[in-house]
C-alpha cells in the first residue's frame, strides 16, 4: 500500500452514548466505501471537504490504546463506530487486529459492525474473546450497492462472511439499514435478508433513512428529487412492522437499532 495521512488525537477510546456500548474505539478518520447515505459527514461538520473522504490513521493509536485501557474498567467497546473498521487500509495496517489483541488481554468485550468480509481474517482472535460481529446488509442486490454503496464489498461477499463467522461460533447480527423506501423495502427483499439471518442464527437490527442536509445533497446525485420526497415522506412504521412480522415468522430476533 502507498503512503497514508495521519491525524492527531489526544485519546483513542471514548465513553459511548450508543445503546449497548460502554466505549468506542475509532482508529481511522474517513471512509473509502463512499456510501451516499452515510450520516458521518453531517455529524462531523467541517471535517470532510468531500465524500468519500481520504482515510487518515490516528497517530500512535495502538500505543495510546494500551495505556488507556489500563485506566478503565472493562466494558463493551464498539470498534470503529464512525467509519468501517475493515475498510481496505486495514488489510495492510492491521490496526483493528492489534486492538483486538489488546482488548482481549484486558478483558474488554467488543462489538464490531462492518460491510467487509475482511473481518473473517480475525476469526482466530474473535473466537477467543467476548465478541460479536454485525454485518451491514442494506440490500441483497448489486443494483442497490452500485447506486448507494459504490465502493463497498458486494452483498454476496457479506453473506459469505456472515456464514463463516457464525460457523465458527461467533455471535452475529445483521444491520438492515438504512431502509430507503422504493429501493430496498420490498417484501421479497426483506424475506431474503431475514432468511440469511435465520440460516446463520443472527439477530436483525433495522433502521430507517435519517435525512440530514449533506446527506440529502449526496442522495440527489443518485436519485431524483421525486424519489427522495417519496422516501422522506414515507411512514416507516409500515416497513418496521413488516420486518418485525417476517422475523417473527422465521424465528429471528429483531428490533429497531435506535
């Protein structure tokens, strides 16, 4: 891999306000997947001049992590909650892998959410610690991925990663979101995703499209204004009810993500 940029940081592990997580650990800034529905640029206003953003690595991240965990009580750590932990740069730098060793040795459970099959590289570590892995499956179709997740791994590769993780006895879940009305919320689509959850023993967390200013601008490059208006005005309680019903029928645990 060619050179990369670094980002200054005072701390690499933070207290979390996200449900089910005590801490968050974010070694990277920015993401190369280029998902047009990503909310991070809106949350970190002024951080990114364009999206997808050039990825930066926090300086001395593993050294700082080793010192910081010694001062904290063990709790569940969300690995890279503001960007995908297993984006391509991780294949070379192995920072997430290094962090897993630190968290395991310090007795910290971890929760990972990713779109990348690269997570299966670390099954040897995940299988020796208190860990769960969520795979984001927003749609089962390549058409959706090309339109909304242009640089992310294929849906099929995510299915296979989920099967491998589950087959190794690692707890798994599917994040089905954002649900975008008119694009990934048909009954057939939901049935396929629920079927994957059932076959892998995964629970399903689901979430609707949450429109923010910068996100809306990006979406309008991928869909028409009329399509955006239909998606934004849709009563997503209907989609939630369908997901919950199909999950109940399949014996799959499910709940809204937030």
